[in-house]
C-alpha cells in the first residue's frame, strides 16, 4: 500500500486512495470513494461511495461525508462538521435519486461543528466559522459565520482576515499577498 491505514480502519474494495494519505482509527471508506494524495482522514470518519477528495485534504475526527460531496485540493473539514445530501429526508421514503451535489473548491475551510446543507458550492479559499450553518453558495474567499450563516468579510489564501482600504485593496498580514475587492468579489493582484 502506498498509504497508511490504521488496523481498525475499514477500506472497502474499490475505494481509491492516493499515495502518502493516512486513514486513522475506526474510519470507514466505502467502494468508489476517491481520496487524493497526502490526505489525512481522522478518527471515526465515514466516507461514502462516490465522495471525492482532492490532494492534501484534512478531514478531522467525527465527520461523515455522504454521496454527493466533492472536495478540491487543500480542503480542511473541521471536527464534527456535518454534510447532508437530501433536502427533505424521511426514514420511510427512499430518496437516493434526489441526492444533491455539494462542492468545496480548492482551499476551502469548514470549521468545527459547522453544518453544510446539500446542493451548494463553497468557493475557493472560503472560510466557514465553527458552528456555522451554510444554506447557500459562498463566493471565493468569503468569511461566513453564524446561524443562520452570513458573510462578514473576506479571507486570504493563508487564512488571514483581509482589511480593505478605501481603494478596495488589502494585503494578507502573513504573506503580504495583495487582493482587490470589486463588484464580482475579490481577486489576487499578481
């Protein structure tokens, strides 16, 4: 194996796991799930069939990823974050044909205990605070918190809150990377 699997983890036949990934205690990866390279799957994580994780993703303890969840590269899923895949579940009603896709683009961060309602897209490097309930698409670099969730600002690729001046420009306090804010959102100045 080119990845590490703790002895208590279950990897079903047909799952694809990239090189140098680690799957820890009591986790279960179903058939047809795809995990990229250099991923870290924490304790007690469930990854359903057809879930996709890009490279260098970190899934913290007690997260369940149900069919329909697709994560880009460098995505962070905080402890006990929650993902759904049906809008109106009932135990007695089979709704597998109604599963909705939830997409997390490269660099997105989901804080501990956040809930992500299915059928949305979370933009590049968006940052969802702990305990937040996300019910709609988030733009790239958005800082989103609360219940119900709302956007309160913007974050850099490094995960620092951006403070824009009167010209709509900001710099990351950690890297010095420059950003500009316009009517379409923010972008990096090269």
